[in-house]
């Protein structure tokens, strides 16, 4: 069931389990990329980043990660600067 804000914006929200999986996968790939210093995981990172952007209605992966963290139940969000009016 959608909240009143979701209904008025017309935006569908991704299921929290889907968002959690995407965030976890992106962060794991990012760690592998940083550790190895090569481009091996970049292709999959790009795919997951696109899925995150689509799932959160954002246009870049940093905004998508912040939005996903805001949408996940029980998540403690440290940066809400992109969501401020």
C-alpha cells in the first residue's frame, strides 16, 4: 500500500528487500574495486548503479544510495542533504 505522499507523486517505491540487495551488492563491488584497484567489477557496478537509480527515481548512484538508505526500514541515515527542500 502506498502512502499519501507516494500516491500524490505518482512514484512507485521499490520493495525494501530489493533495495537492500542492490545496496549490499553495489557496496560489495565498490569494496572489491577499491581493494584490487582494477576495473574488473566496473561492469557489474554500472548495472547495479542503473538499477538503484531506477528503483529510487534518481539520476546518479550517490543520490540513489542516499535515497535507498532513506527508504530502508530501520536504516540510520547520516546525510539527508539531497532530500532537504
